[in-house]
């Protein structure tokens, strides 16, 4: 038991754009005192700061395509090597391809098991959520506000809320296509592992958070039957 308390909690969140990975990882990370590592947020900071990676990534992100595996793996390898990540982390937005997942296994050698949670949401709901959400220009915090609330400020830092440039309908459809082709196959890559769980993301945020915490506890203890059929929910993303 003591052993387990000292074991690091290494989490990855899978799921399509708009599934709530960002919101849920932020909550969970705060409650457990582990860093939330969002590759999308890191890239947006790089774009905002005008770094070399940011300059290269901006056009790719605005088209809804993926930044190269080589760049992303380098970014994540560095970030996971920082001291605050050694006792656990929650990764949001990485891995997004099988090559990234394979590299992550290699990075994690000797660092304890990965817990993998797939957040399942029907596609029609994703499009609705993405086209109405806003994001803080300064800290990346998500706000479920419509364009009519554009005058509102960020609840975390008071920054200006804006629509993400890749949340236009055309780009959202492209991102869902990219998800189906590149990221959905990761569910099969991880499904057979004893630390894989699915959570129904088409519920109120508090319910998702509760299910997520329960799934992580069960996966981490090696106990608890895997909830059968959650990933087969009617209308689930295919
Ligand atoms: P989403 O809301 O679609 O989950 P993110 O904020 O995670 O979006 O990422 C936004 C964009 O950043 C992606 O559409 C992609 O262009 C780029 N990106 C983020 N993470 C990765 C990654 N692991 N591999 C490749 N590209 C990435
Ligand atoms: Zn903010």
C-alpha cells in the first residue's frame, strides 16, 4: 500500500477534439497536484511568443493538420524530463499518432505504467461544442461561452476570451477527419492494456469528472472490471 502511495500517476487522455480532455485534465491535475501537459496549449504559447516552432506550427494548426511527430516527440520528451513531471503528469493531446505512442512507451521505460483514459463523445455533440467554445488568449483556459459572451474575461487570469482560430466549422471538420485517421487507431493500440479505461464524455462536466476519477482509481489499483461497452455507446465516435 505504501508502495502504491509513492507510485507516480502517469495519465494520458485520449478522445476526439471537443471531448473535454482539456477541461477534465485541468480539473484532475489541480486536484492531484500533478502538472497538466497539453501539447495544444504548448503550441499555442509558442505561436503567441513567435518562437521558431510556433512560426512553423501556426499554419499547420490553422488547417487542422498535425505538427510532425519528430517535433512533437521532442517537445514532450523535454517536458516529461522536467522535475515536476517525475512524480506524475496528465498528458492532453499527446500521443496523437501511433508513432508518438510508441515513442512515449520508450520515454516511459522504467517510470511506471501509463494509465490511458479514452473520453467518448458522439460526433454531432463535438461539432456543437467546438463551434461555441471560447479560450483565454493568455492562459489557454477553456470557457463554454457563445460568441455573444465575447466581452467576458477569463475566470482564471482575467485574460481576454477569443474563439480559437481552428474552431471554425471547416477546420473542425478537418480536425475530426484527422482524428479518425490518425488518433482513433490509438484506442486499439492501448485497449488490451490492463490500465486502459473508457469514460462517457457526453454528460455534465461534474459527472464526467466523477467517472474519470473512478476509472483512474480502478486502473491504478489494477482492480475493478473494465466497464464493458462504454466505448460502444450508441452514436459514439467511430
Ligand atoms: P483539440 O481541441 O483538437 O484537442 P489541441 O488544442 O490539443 O486541439 O491541439 C490543437 C492543434 O495543435 C492540433 O489540431 C494540431 O495541429 C496541433 N497538435 C497538438 N498536439 C499535437 C500532437 N501531439 N501531434 C501533432 N499535432 C498536435
Ligand atoms: Zn486566462
